[in-house]
C-alpha cells in the first residue's frame, strides 16, 4: 500500500504529524526497512511519478470536479493512476 499526498512535506498535508496508521509505522517510500518489518509507505504525488502499488490512498486533495487549473487536475490524475487494483481518495 502507498499513501500519496499533494505537498512534499508530510506535515503540511492532511496526515499532519501522524507517524503510525493501524498499528504500522508510516515510512517514506525509498527508506530501507529491516528484514521482516512491515510499514505503510508514503510519498508526495509528484515524487511518485513512475511508481505504482496494488493499493493507493490519495489524501488531502480537492474533489476532482472542483479543480479548474490543468496542473491541479494533472496532479490528481497522476496520484490516482498509481493504483493497480485499489484506489481510495480522501478529500481534504
């Protein structure tokens, strides 16, 4: 699973200072984990270009219908298109 958010700094997003979800630590994508350690990966949408995951949760985005700027629509689409099987969008 991968959590994506629109701003580069996690603390400036909907998750704020959250460091754990469902008993699992939030770890930035790309940070190595010790063998056997489970975690939920997170990353900004723009840094996730070219990545994909079975399940993606996009957090802190505006409803797509309210996006009028092309850049905002592109960012929304780029985040949503990272999901292979399951996509959840948490508007913020």
